[in-house]
């Protein structure tokens, strides 16, 4: 059975008061299942997975089809998500107050260092999504697509979420073992990297997630203490040296405080991360790579 996705929140105090409408909750559960499944599913598969009465499930699916959130294959008798959800998702991103605040800041940082800067959001207990991208004007640059999803612990952002998730060692190991890495990394070393991220307030991935790249990420701290976002810079490892990475990390940390600084004084909460300014950047072997031919982009999923 697929794991049920959950939307992160700052805690029980953030939950709105009022009665939960069962039909809406069931529709959301069905949509999450269709998102998590690897392909189209029959009504029987959906019913068994989400544990909803078959008749109720069928009627909800029929309504979701009419609203263009689900599409139906009459030949195979299967259901899958419809592209109608894309417009809905874009609207959510366009109206997000957090992204409105962060977007100009990551664009400025991308121009300053001629690198790509991104914002990731936790969307479930085991997945994160790329929700905002700022590219540089460099002729050869890394490219990523907003809407891409990734395992919770992958990359520098994954280290940030892992470091401040509160997950125990067993849960971390289970998720870590599911990662597909570009080069070998043992779990104990990964735990040490999480501890380093807690200590200094930022994390680094030196080509483990995406070959030939270095990623630096920080937590985006929110009023109330929740951690739903990270801000990350991605650069070619040929652009990498300790002094440059340390400078980028400090600029990212300032962006990571943007939401707290913009909040009314009464809304400010204790900071999620108690970072200690490091004397030097985490040790990592710098390597030189030949840049791709001019005009080409390097894709990052």
C-alpha cells in the first residue's frame, strides 16, 4: 500500500477550527494516491489503497473527471491525474506569499554569483518539490524545472530537512537507503553531514545527488517554527572553492531569515536553527571540470 502523503504544518495550533468535510478529504486522499502511484490505476486498486467505499470512490472520481483533475482511459478502465491540476498548482505558486518574498532575493543572488538558486518545499513526509527557480545569465548554466519532485533526503536540501526533521536514526536510514546517488556515500558519513548542517546552519552536497555539481542549502525559517522550505544554490563543481562556497552560504542564510524578518513582531517565534558561524567551510575536495559547450544547458531533475 502506498504511503499516505501529508501536508506539513507548524503544528496542531495551525489547524483551522471547524468540521472536516468527508467528501473533500476523500477526494484529496484519492488525488494523493494517484500522485504517488507509478502509473494509471483501476477503481478497485484506488478503493483498496485509500479504504473508501467503492460507490463513494467511483462518484468522487467521476466528479474529479468533470473538474479536469483526473482523466479516465475508457479502454483500459484506469484513472490518472489530469493536466488540469497544473493550472491549479501554478496559481498556488503565483499567490504564495512566501515565494513572493523569496523570489526577488534568489534572483539577486543568482545574478551576483552567476549560478542557479532554488526554493524547495516539503510536500509530504518523504518528498520535496522544487517550487521556484532563478537562473543566471551565464551562457552555460544549470537548468531545473519548477514542479520537479525529489526524495526528502536527497541533495543539500535533503540534508537540511533531514537535520531538522526530528526523525530518528532508523527512520533516516530507511529513507537514506532508498536514495539513488550519483556516487557512493555511506550512512554514517551522511549522519555526520546532518550533524554538521545542524551546527553551522547550512548543508553541502558535493556531487552525490547530481554528478558534476555542488549544491549549498539553508533552511528558510518561518514564524511559528515550522520548516517547510529550503533555499539552495547549485553550481558546477568547476566553480567550486571553499571561499566562494562560504560566501554563497552566508548570503543564503540571510535569505533564509527573510520570512522571519518580514513577520510582525508578535508573530516571530524562536528560530528553528541555532547556527554557529563556522571558522571555515566544510572540507570537500575541489575538482575541476571542463565546462559544457557554449549555449548548452545542464539539466537537473
